[in-house]
């Protein structure tokens, strides 16, 4: 042994430290950093072609030896030099890296006892760790880098934190992120102290694995086992440690073997110091989806087969004794089904209370410890929340884990009484889901700002004991997983000021700071486009109708092909987004391209192709119904998009010699038809068929019209100065046409042509030649085959715009006014309610938040209530319909609500509500589009300037957008775009 000391002396020293510091919270200390230049006070991790030797205690936890080896290989990855790894029996070198757990490592404890190492800010603090550069800590040692943890995971986290700081990504294996190469590495003099995490238990749930993780593991990675087994879980657990996570809910679908089917699984978990647990329908680590056999075990019905169920659960607890576990206290049906019984509501409460008590008795009996010392969670998921709300009593030491509605909105949080519970609370959150009203399993497109909004809200109500994220197959959810666990580790780092650029920072740390601005644009646009409709929802259908596994019927989306350029603008935005992403991909070094393909290129390109496939199919059906031959062009384009999607996914699965073969799949879910071709129609060209004109805002079935009216072009609508004339062909040959204008101020992008399928003419106004009056009009005539179709063009250049009166005002445009709720003219706060602009969230990519969920409720009838105000200019008068778009959040509990108020010029306030009851049709609509819509009405008595107010009522409500309809609003999905005249 290198060190020999009295064990009693060490225990005494550590006990005094625990007594002195267990109840003191310390802030993070970071005055020791990684450097790539030498100084006399720095520790040479790698210098002069030599790597420092790594030392650990072989009697420390198993995970310490593992992370010592991980660090060894990480240093090799960065510098091409492999450090030696030795245990405590070997003589320390002149420059050692010493890794160990306080009280478990003789190396660390000796340094503490000789007062060379101060661990006072770490000892006694859950998973806390530190490192320090120490001069001459022992005989023959010039300088040591000491990494120490309060417990085994603290030591592991501290060691892998060094790996991360020297340039090794946590996703080096799981996303093939290459390490940053360096020749020399130094650690500056000082210390790094990381306090306990924000959330005690933090982890992921591998779920819905049928189409990705299981296929890949059983057929690519663990071919011998033909399942998800210890080899796969070892890689998962390593990733969790690198992300400073500590808990796993293993895969549990019937297609894969239950976690306990393979005994090595739990051994591997323990060797990585990973806490095991099980999902909401799996009581006490028992997977009833694949481990309950009806033929030999009877019904899974606690009312009729209590003894059989308790026997299985007791056996599992006994089998699992000795493993660190957070036990789920549960009683649901098989897999994700509800409880099977015919009991009254009152009897359901009693039955579940009895089951909870019985399960806790099994824990006490088999684990031989007081029940309060056994970590337990209760997840009121789906129907169980209803039972809880009816009066179910959950023991005080059990953690209440509040689930979201599977679409990112947390349904319930702890009220004042629940916040006093000893067991505290936590959250179960989804970035991947299989279920109604529609699956989303392809890749994560949940906005970071939404995740922060919901999770920080939960944390503010005391949800700091347990956070679990459903990541689906894990692949495709890498960033969302990293963000979730980063927030769970230290939520204080995050705010509404930085969350919308977090992923750009994450990517630029991998691929280079020179791309920061581009990454900010790409990531913001990716989430903004996916916000109203995830790529998985672009089929326009719904699934799981009436609870049955009925196949999705692909249908039209709600995006308008005709109004506000809605569908085409979406397609153009995706084309541009894809080009920008492709440009970066092409510039990256070859070794960085596979990871970028997985983390950014595939989801962006896949989204583009899926949107084009579905929206072009929608356009194809509309044009075919009208008899336009361009429908055949669109049909071919959709077929190409289908092929491109298949090829894109094949390219993903063939990366790096097929490392991820069978992992990525567009086909995911039992009933989704996202991977199928949508219905496509073909048109037989008419012999000598004619041309047909349509214009912006006009549906294709309005073919009898030979006179067409374009939406008015307004001088102040600088973003939308163009309107569109479409010239379609119904015939089998190209036809010539010519356009003429009767006014010199009408500008056309083309004046004549020969149309085989479709020609588009952009119509603009030359404002320098436009008449001086406010309202004016003109005409475009399209001549073909001795026929004329007329298009009326109108312009509006109000005096108020010319004289600057509209500056900084929202302005009526074609009978509507649209407001970006996040871009208000002014706000009025109080000591209780602060109003926050939320970037990166909402239909306009910006929203406004009225207070926090625990703030006091406000009186919306009081004109002095906290509010935002929006100045606008109306040219019309009368009764106006007002549509408000809010984030479809839930209230704190059933005693609260999600109300806010709408007012005009400090007049009468109308009520609006943000949320909806889960599983109602309104809720289904809301979660598929990420907004709720409320319609109210106001009266505008005169033209001119007015002010719209949004009043706080229920704290925490987030409003995205407001639209006033003066009678001109057209059918669309997202409504017209806001027009706010610049100063």
C-alpha cells in the first residue's frame, strides 16, 4: 500500500467534516480550468509527449475504475497519447491524476487527513465533486491533479467533466462527435467545485423501441443476443454518466426482452452506478407487458388476483435487492392500459390505496429497511390522475412525479399542501410519444423554449426530486436529452434570455464558433417551422381513434394553399433552411460530417422533404380536381420526395460502415402512415384544352370566374409587396398568352409566355408611379386563344402612412390586424407579476408570459392590472372579432385556471382561456398545433389609433398572437402575418 493510516482516524476526520458541512450549501467554484499553454503553476496533463498517470483505489466503487479507463481513452482521443492507469498499490508518479471517492479511496482520504486537500465544499453533498491542483501532496510528487467526489457518482461525474473540458463530447459514441485534437493539455492552478445538482434523480426512459432501438440492437449491435441487452445498456449508461445523469427506465415494450430477462443488465447498471427504475405501468420494477403471462398467472387484475400480482412483485423486489433503485409505486393495466375493473370511482381510490400499501410492505419485507429509506415515486399518469384527484392518499415519503400530457405540457403541479410533503415532487416529460391524437417518434422537434418554460415552472413548485425524459429510441433526441439533463443538473444556468440560443451554442462548441450566428438562425427556424405542425403531423390525419389501433388516414393539412401564401411560404422557408444547413455540412471536415448529419442535417432535410411530400400532394389533389395538368408534375415531385426520404434514411443507417443500421426509421408507430405515399391524382390532358387563370386568395374550384380580384397591396406591408397570378393549362399542348396592364404603376414579373403546365406572374406596385390618392385600382388582362381573363389590382397608400402617423403601430391590412404578442408597445408590471418576452416560442417565434405560476391571481376587471399594450391603426369600424392564440398550458391544479383578459382602450375586458381538459377534442386540436384559440369581440367606434390590452389573470399564461377580423379574414391555419410599421 502506498498510504497506511488508522481507519479510525480517517473515519473520525470524515465524520467531523460531515457534521460541519452537511447542512451548508455551496455555490459552484471554477477557478481551475483546462488550458493548452503551459505555466509554472499549471498541472501538465499532457506535456512534452508524456501523459500523466491516472491513479485510483481498486477498493473504491466499480464505476471509479470505469471512469478512470474512460479518461485514459479520452486523453488518447484528444492527444494520441495513452496515459497509464494504476491503482493505489503503485507508487505515485511526479505528476499523477488521482481519482477517488471521499471515504472510499485511501488516496483521497490521506490527502484530506494531511490537510493537503480541502473537501469541505463537497463532503456530505449528493453527487457533488471537485478537482484541485495541489503542489507536493506527497513524497516524490511535484504536482497532482486530484478529482474527488462525495459519492461514487460524484467521482464519476468529476472525472468525465474533465473529459468534456479537454474536448471530448458526451456524444462521442452515440452521435459520433469527434474529439477536439490537442498536443498538450494543462490544468491551471486552483480548484473546481461542483455543488449538488438541482434535481436529485435525473434520467431517461427508452420507450417505443420497436422501430429503432430494438431493430438496431437486435440486428446490428447485439446480434448474438438478438435483443436490447447489457452491451447496449453499457453504452447507454456511459452516456448518462457523461451527461451527469443517474437514472434509467429501461425499454419495456413486448417486442424487447424485459430488463430482468438478462441478469447482466442489473449488474452493468450497478457497475456504472446507475439507479434503475421502471415506468408508470411497471410496479416495483416488474414489466407486466412481457413478464406477466396470463395462462399461468391469471388476470392482471388487482381486484380479483391480488395474491398472484403480489407474488410476482415480491419476487422481483427480492431479486433486485442490493441494487440502487427508485421504485415506482403503481397500479395500471397491462403495458399502457388503464386499470381493469368495474369498480366505482370511490372503490378505485380504495383499491389503489390498498395496492400502494401492499407494495410498500413488499419493499419493507424484502429490503430489510424502513420504508422511508426506500426511494419511491408515484406517477399519476392518464387515468391514475383522475383517481388521485378523487382523494387518493399517497404516503408522505413518496415522490409525486407529475406527467405532461405527452405533448410537452405538464398537466398538474404541486399545490401549497403538496409542496409540504416529505417526498417532494418531480416530472415525467416527453420529447417522443406513441399515442393519441398522433405519434411523434421520428426525431425531436420540441422547442427548447417550451421545455424550459414547462420544466422551470415545475422546478419553481418544488419538483426537484425526480426528472424523467421519454427519449424514444434516444437517437434523434440527442440534443433534447442533453438540454433536459443539463437543466436537471443546474437549472440556474438557464433563462428566457438564453434558452433560444442554447442549441446554437451547443453546436458551435462542436463544429466551431464561426458558425454561431448561422446555427442560431438554423435552430430557431427549425423549431419555429415545426411548432404549429411537427413533421410527423404533416399527414393531416389522426391516430388511435376511439382508443382503437386504427390506421392513420392521410388527409389534407390545415395549411392554406390559397390564403396568405401560407403553404408556399412554409415550403420556401424549409427550402432555405435546408440550403443553409447543407452549406455548413459541405464546409465541415470529413470527420465532422457524420455527427452533423445525425444531429442537424437529417432532421432539417427530413422535415423539408416530408413537408414537400405532403403539401405538394395536397396541391396535387386540388389541381387534379380542377383538371389542371400541373397536377401530374406535382405527382412526380411527390414521388421524388418519397424516394429522397427513403434515400436520406438509408444514408443515415449506412453512416460509418453501417454503425447505425436499422436505427433510423420513418415508419414508426403501429398506426402511423407517415412513411406511405399520400393519395395522388393524375389528370388526362384535354385535347386542345385551354388555359385558366387563378390568383392569390382564390380557390382552384372557382373556375367559372373570368374576373379575379387580387388582395389589396398596401404600401406599409413591406414584407408582402407581391401578389400572384397563376396561369394553368388544362390541355395537352403548350399555349401562349400575353398580359397587359391599364396602369403604368402595375409591375408584372413577366408579360407573356407559353405555358405547358403552369406559369406564375408576380404582381407589384411601383409606388413612385402610384396615384396620390389613398385608394386606387387598375387591371391586368390575360389574353390567350381569343379569350381574356381580367385581374383587378388595388393599392392602398394611406395619408397616415405618408405622414408617419403609423410609425410603431400595428395596421389594418385587407380587413384584418395581426399582432405578435411578444412585440408589445409597452408593459405594465406590479410587484407580484413580471411580464417576460419569450423568444423562440410561438407562431411568430416570440410570445409574452404573464407572471409565474405561483404568483397571485390578478383581477382582470381592474384597468390597472398588469398588462401588455399594442397600439394599432384601424381604417374600419364596428364590431370586430378578436382571436387570441395562447400556449395550451395547464393550470397548477384543479383549483386554478388559465384565464387572461382582452380589452380595447381600457374599456370592457373579455375573458379568454388558454388550456383545455385532456382528451377533449379541443385538447387534441391544441396539442397538434401548439396553440389554443379563443374568440371574443370588441367594438371600434371610429377609425384611427387605438390600443389593445392583454391583461394578466391566471399567472403563468403565455400568449402568442392576436388577430382582429374586420370582415376580411380568410380561411387559413396560422392566420395573417402581423404588420407593424417601423419607426
